[in-house]
C-alpha cells in the first residue's frame, strides 16, 4: 500500500465511472499519468487510455507505452497519430506543430467518439497555470482531475511504494515529457515544466485550452 492517502483520488474515479459510463483517460506518460493509471485500474477503470503519438516522441516514451500496455491488460490502450507529415515545422512554427501533431488528432477523436468525461493526471503543483484546478470541471466533456492535490513527492512516493516502473528519462531530470525537439531535462530547483518548449515563452502545448469545446 502507498504511504500517502489516495482515498480522494479513488473516490472521485469511482464516482466519475458511475456518473460517466463512457469516460476515457488521457496520458502524456509522465509520472502523474503512471500513478493515475495504477490508481484508476485499482478503482475499476477498464475504459480507453488515449495517447497521441506525435511522431516526435523519444524512443523511450514509445517503449514505455508498450510496457504499460503489457502490464495493464484490463485497460484499452489507444494510440492516435497525426494525418499530416510536418517535417521540421517544430523549428519554424512550434505552436503550429503542436496544433497539427498533438491537438488535432485528439480533437478529431473526441469529435467522433464524444465521451462525456476525460480523466487526466494534471496536478496543481505541476505548472503555475494549473493552481486553480478542481477535482471536477464541468464541460463537454467534463474534466476529472483525481490527482490535483498530489505533489511531486507524493507521486514519487506512490510509485516507489507500489513498485511502479516510471518513464526511463524521469530519473535523468525529464520531469515533464514531451516531444524530443522541445523537451529537455529540468535543472534542480526549476519549475517542473521548465523543460518544455524551452525558449518559446510557454510551458503548455495548448491542448487543455481546446478540450472543453468538444
């Protein structure tokens, strides 16, 4: 058992599964996503886990996805891909690159499947713009955030106590995983997402700003 209290997360997951029988889960394969998948599977989640393969992920990320798929066979793993080849667009227009390769595939999937709720692993501590996150955010689809109150230390403790394999680049300082052109290791003491979109004046791809409009 984990040394931290996961009862709130488990309760909100069970509540969401009862209220939204078509709820799906999204993941970027970060530490929080790994912890959420484990807690959710124990709480009875057997739905779809969605990951967008942008075509620019680290090889370790894709291998880690396969490892999780082999472990959690009760969950349906769904990998989405962009329809357009963008080459080196990340060098000239990284925002558009995110739009085409990450946001558009998920937007299209949601417009077709129309799930009533998305369960995700965002935490308040992970980024300055996430301080105001709530456990449940109404919308179409609703956003269910079971881990909002978890700190990075909480996540690490849960993973250690429950013997979870985490993304292999996490121990090298990649505290928030993204595509290789726009992700680097975080320096000690820096914000967890400071390694994302370095030099671009942003720490978010824009994904969560679009999902409430589906």
